[in-house]
């Protein structure tokens, strides 16, 4: 049986072959003693990312329960590995005199720049030009989106970065401390977003990172909480995943966004992993 089929002049990988290969990588990753960056860890995850961005017609909703379970496990493993990779790089950067000049040493920096450019374009097209105050939920030790946005696009915007991990925030603060302007405009708060209430009403735009809420139920609960407390007319940008990219990150669908007005849903076809979903909390009169 031919495993590759030609469609629209692009070589598509069949769903069966894709699942078989991803299952194999999941099995190898699951056996690792540690997910800290190493040659072996980096190789497995690089292969996984390359597989997941191949053109394919896979429908995540039609996967068998066993494959769904493997996918959920893989998302958790990817999240852990990503956190450890970011922490290692951030810790390495703060030892340099100018950490912000060396962000491009991070292996996925180019992807973050492309994603930030894409998100800025989508925000601009929907009338969000220079918001006064933005929140980024799930900023991590390498708050690349906030850094790229603040330095290149939203040059007068104030950013509040929320993360549940104090170690991540501590390292992120040290990266930003090397730039006086960014340090003034960028704050880091250690908290669970489910415990943030009235403060959510201060933001013109809230970004929700892909790995905040690892399973569907948790993600929907977080989105509902943000909606309840954010201001009317405020914008929420949610990162999601589509097709095979959903083996790397949780998926947010339109029916998960109850009570919001959907402004834009964008699924990338290049090496950007995350889909971008932009919604607005309606103004009630």
C-alpha cells in the first residue's frame, strides 16, 4: 500500500502512516529517563515537529480512544520538555551581559517571531492597534511573544505576564532587566489565572498560551473564567492547533468559546505550529 498520496500537488502523508510514526516517537519519548534538553531528547522532538507540520488530512476527532490517549500523553510530555528547554536556555542567557541580543540562540526563536508577526497582523486587522495594557497568561521562563511584541510591534504597551511557576518568572525578570524600557513596561506575576479576577478587567487584550489548560475541560474552564472577569469589548487571543499539530498542543474549537464573538481563526500551513483564534467579549447595552 502506498503510504504517500499526491493531493493538490503537495505530498500528503496518510493518516495511518502519520499515527504509526507518531506512536513510535511517543513510545521512545515515554521511555526516556529525563526530558531535559539532550541530543536524544532534541532529536525525538525535532522529528515529531517535522512530522506534525507535514500536509495531512488527519481528523483528530475521528481518532480511536487509544490514539486519543496517546495524543493526550504526548501533549503533556511536549509541554514538560518545552518548559525544561526554555528554562535551560533562559538560565544560560541571563549569564550573558546582553541576554536580549542573544534570544536568537533559542532553537525555536524564528517560529516565535513568525507567530508574533502573524498575531500582530491578525490583531491589527481586527482593530487592535496599540493596546494600552496586555496580559499574557502562561509566559514561561522565555517570554518570547511578549518580548517580540513589546520590542517590535506594541512599543508603548504595558505587558503583565502571568505564570504559575516562580522560577520561570524569576528568570524571565532577569532577562528583561537588561533593558530599561522593557523592564518598565513588563511585569511578571506568579499565580494561577483561575485566582485572578478583577485584575483581568484591566486589559484591552489577553493572550492565552497554548499550554495553559492541557486537557479540553481545563482549557474550557480557564477560557470561561477569563471571559467572566475580562472587560466588555476586550479581546482574547487563544492559541490552538489544527490537524496533526494537535499531537503537540491542545485544540480549542469554536464551540469552546461560548459567550464570545469570534473575530478570526487562522490555521498556519508553514512551520508555525499554533493556530490563532481571536475572540471578543461582547458589549452589553
